């Protein structure tokens, strides 16, 4: 196809495997960044939190890679913010 011609729409994948692989890759990359930040941190409490979050992202990536379906994203219900106070 010449470079001047482009399709109007890119076809979506027929299954969620591509989306799942992208999400797994993103989770693993995020885990690496968090682990590096934990190693560089001079604050022990912050380093512990970053290391815990890195481990959570890795575990999430493993679960997602092993799953057959792509989970639905979490949605805010009734204006509540999960784990946080609602904005005032």
C-alpha cells in the first residue's frame, strides 16, 4: 500500500490476547521502574512502599498472563474513589 493511502480504520483484534500482552508488558515495565526507584531511595519507608508496589505489579502481571480473559477495568461507583477520600 503506498504511503499516501491509509485505511480509514485499523481493525481491532478478534480476541483480547494482544491487549492482555500489552497490559502484562506495561505492568512489568512499571514494576521495573518502581524497583529501581526503591533501590535509589534514601528513605527506608519510601523504599519499602516502592518495593511492595513493584512486587504487586509483578504478581498482577503473572495473574493476567495466566488468565484466559481480560478483566474489565475498575470503574468508580457513585463518585467514590477507591482507597481515597472523595475530592471536596
